[in-house]
C-alpha cells in the first residue's frame, strides 16, 4: 500500500522539553545552551550534577574527588523497604553514590573548590557522607587557600540515618567556622529547593549567600508553618525574592550569570596574580561536552581516521552499484 511506503519514522525521545511553569515547548539542545532557563518565562529548571558543573565551571576543568565514599545503613532502618536497598536502587538510577559531589574546578580561569548537591539522590538529603564531603571540601579549600563554592539543593537531614544525620549540622558548621577564622571565602548558591537541616547549617553560613530566582528556601515547608500558626502566609513566602527583601540573602542571580558573579567575588575578595588565572581552552557548550552531536562527531572521526566511508555507507553504495549493473 502507498501509506506503507511513506510511513513516518518514529521520532527519538528527549528532543523537546516542556517548561513546567508556562508550558512552552523548548528544543532540548537550545534549553541546555540557555543554562536550562526558559526563554519565555525565565523559569529555572532543575539540573543534574553534571549540568550544574557544566553551567558553573570552565569546560574540562572540574576534577571530582572522593567518589568512593558511600553511606552505610548503621541503624538497619526499614520503612517500606530497607535503607540499604533504597541506596542501591537510587545509586543505580541516578548514577552516583551520594547526594554530594566535590572537587577542584575553575570559574573563568579562577581555581576554586566546588561542591554540588544532587536533589535526585533521595531529595538531596544530608547524611553522614554528605556531611563528610562538605567537611572535606572545606579542608581542601583551607589547605590550598582557595575559595569554596557550595551549590545547595536539599530536603534537609536524612531521616534514615537518625541522629547521625543531625550531627552533620554541627560538624559542617564547625569546619566552616575554622575556615572563616583562617580568612577563607565561602560562597553558597541556594537553588530550588533548599530546606531543612541544610538551610539551618552550612547553606546559610556563607560569607556571600546567592540564590537563583524563585527558589524555595526555608526550614519547615510553608504548608507546615501555615497549619501550625493558623495564619495566612504572605505572597511569595520563603521564595528567594521574599528572603532578599528581608535581608536573608545577599543577591539573586540568574543561572547564566553565576560564573561572572563568582569571578567578580573571587577577584574582589580573594585577589590573585594575573598569571594564576587560566583562560578556558574551549567553549562551554561545545558538542562533545553536552553529548547532543556526539554521534555526528564520532562518524566524522571514523571517516577521517580510516580515509574511507563507514561500513553502513559502503553497503549502501554497493547496493546502488548492483542496481546499476542489473539495469545495464
């Protein structure tokens, strides 16, 4: 039948992303190159750890450390299933072993220690390993006299680890106090959402507290507060704009302006000699860094390396040659 000959090929998934705020359909590659900010309504969409590193650091400069630290189910915690099984399932799904990633990186040429929380891993909750990684990041910055940047996104302390998770609040604050006494610069970037024990500890102990637009930031959620005090909450309560107007934040910064803002803070508060600033070696959104055009690049590389067509193309050409011979 005619309709079989012209059957439409299946379109691959993931090409388009719908903005959860305004409903605009956005080409995923363009969305990534716009720092996952909707061009229509400026909504800041959630990011993965890899995307956050891409948006913050210069290309190919982030060196992740302490990737082998894994949580332990010391309390043998069980709700619908065991905590140990939940950790394994989450690690398999997310591709990381914990909710905090730390390492050295460069922001517009300036070296720093960067820590990124992963909300996809059990809501970015803080357990023993998260507290340990934050403390290690502080010690790394202290040892090399580098600025410390922590990107926070969390639901709070991890209930599966009980009092052990709450102890991380004191542990991280003590480490940051030593860092501050030594004259270190700590910049916190609060993203949507940052709540609970993380807000009550290291997220708000920074020398400079930045936040993304319209981020939910608080301790208890607004619904819990409203039900407790039995009063109507003001409009925009616990959003970054509300907190800025009350003096709890230093500045609200769009995601695509964060690298420039960090660089200015570093230069003003922790100046270094010009020769210590290393210029980025390639563009931030080069195809190889985001993987969108990886297939095209791989095909081109294979052609260049062999000096001939790929096997699939050779087969197609051979088929054309046979048809020509038959016609003759």
